[in-house]
């Protein structure tokens, strides 16, 4: 069942998914803004700075004591992108009131803590505390550097960056190191004031609670975010690649990283997205896919090889780790498997395996409240509310011919190769 969507105020919505499956309740509060280079670093910093302390709980120690009192509940920061929209905020798991050892309004008290975090941050001289801001800047810079050191991630990111150069999607949701360094307590506080007064707010609840009571408490808390001028959220979609660009980057590592970026001509907003989901799963989305079975297992041309899609942007990246000497062979075989798919060379076993793999992944969503929330958040952004069950039913109708036709719409845009320059006996790798 899709969420019940309740308008709390202008640009403020509550999405409710009632279920008795979990002993905990899940709640999230997220602010949606356009993904932009000038704001990404501040957006990435803000939730963590707000979690450093509030007027009532001025430091992390006092916040954690309150969480311990609330049966070990906790609130964590969120920062991610969906297409060219950046989403920041907070989420929490909290024990359902009915499971408490003694009558305790755990949910209501947790929401009170969230209200403190969002609307009553610790300030000094009318802005955020400088030591809190500087501490979180260091943490964020460390996260950015860690991503650079993860060569699997780095190669995919560089492929996306080159493929989407000049498009908002190329902006990292963490920002760039120099942008993080430039943030001040003053600039971050000005950004914070805009976030809580001028953006779209989406609240999600997954669990079991008095929904009328929850709605009123959340309206009291987040109704102050009401506004009629929240920025438009849209993603530029380039349907086809006009030409293929190739980028080769040398680095002192042993393993080569080959990433191929494709324009798919299909996004989550399109009615036939379920066909693309089946295509990606069959081509490179599971251990039974063409890429895994043929490029990795049969031909041993790579250590890993898989295809990942971005549903809002309409792109797909095939990511692989290879011996440097196998670069051309691996690239040719990855593209050959796409050609075979376009030609309709799809067995009944491949079709059934892709369908079963997708259906299993849809079922597994219900094992985790955050996964359920993420499913519907992604769809809500493009005006859809189909459930995982709806998606499972849709893929039952997909034929091999449908997949072949979808594959014909996919065009190669960018080839990125991280060329490992170390020999096997030289040094160590950071992979």
C-alpha cells in the first residue's frame, strides 16, 4: 500500500505507512533543495552541526543521555541526492510505545528531541558555535578524502563527473574540499535559516502509532516551515549520447578500474521504467546477469562487473575492476553483451533469473523501514506512488522483446579508465 499523504502546511507533508511488523517506529524529516555547487557543502554540513547540541541538550553527551532514556533510540543525519535534488535531514528509530517496560510516551518525547535539534540549535553570538562548525568541517573533509581513496567508488564518480560535466548532477552531495573549507559559522547559519523557512519538507513515518496524535504533533513542530515559495525540483535528462568520450587517468595502484557511462533514455518518471529495471537486472544487475556470468565468470576478464542505474537522471554506469592488460578485451566484451541483448539473444533462464532477482529485492524492502521509506521518497519526487508489489506485478509482463527494445535505446556516452601504474610486486594498493 502506498503511504497516506497528509498536507501539514504549505510545502510540508507527512507520509504515513502503517505497519505492525516492527517493534520500533521509524520517523524522518527531510528538506529538499536543488543540487547546486554553491550550496552542496553547506547542506552536507548542516545536519551534523545541528546534531552537535541544542539549547536544552547543549552537547552530544547530553543528547546521548536523552537517547538512552528513550530506550536507546537515536537520530542520525541524512544527506543524499536523487537526480539533481539534494535531500538533507534526520531519521530515527525509536521503540514503539507499546513495547516499553512501563508506560512512556517514547515517540512523542523523541519528536520533542528532533524539534530541539531542528529549531533550537546551540548558538554563539547569533550564529552556530565555531568549534562545532570546525569539527564537522574536518569530519566532512575526511569523508571526501576517504571516497577519493576508495578506488572503486572513485572510478564510478569520475565517470559520472566526466559524463555529466556542466550538468547539476555532477555536483557531489558532499561538496568539494575547498567549498567545505570556505564555510563559516555565519554563512552556515544563514543557509540554515533558509532551509527551515524556504524549502519543501517531507516527513515519513513507518510503524504503529496514533496517527491523529502524530499528525497534530508534527504539524505543531514543522508547521513553522510553511512557505509558498519552495524552489522547483527538477532534473535535466539527456536522452541520448551524441558522441563517446574517453578519459584515461594514471594512478599508482595495481588494479585498473573501467567504468562505462550510458544514457538510457528512460527515467523513473517514464511509464516503462519497469522494462528498464528488467533490462539492467538481466544485463548487469545480479550474479545471474550477462556481465557477471560472461565477462567475469566465463572469460575471467574482471574481478567484478556490474551495472548500476540512476533512476531520476536516466544514466547507467557499468563498473569493473580489471587487470590493466585486459582493458580493451573487457571493454569490448561488456559492449558485446549489450549488443547481444539488443539483438534479443535472451534465454528463458536469463529472463526468469532477472525477474526472480528483482522480485526478491522488492520483497526484501519490507525487512527495513528505512528501505520502505526510500522506495516511496524516490517515487514521490516524480509523482508516482506504486508499491513494491505493483513493481513486481509490472515486471511479470516484461518480455525478451521488450528488453531488447529497451537495450536499443541505451547509448554509450563515456569511457573512464583508471590506469593502475604499479606492477604486481610494487608497493600496496588502497583498493
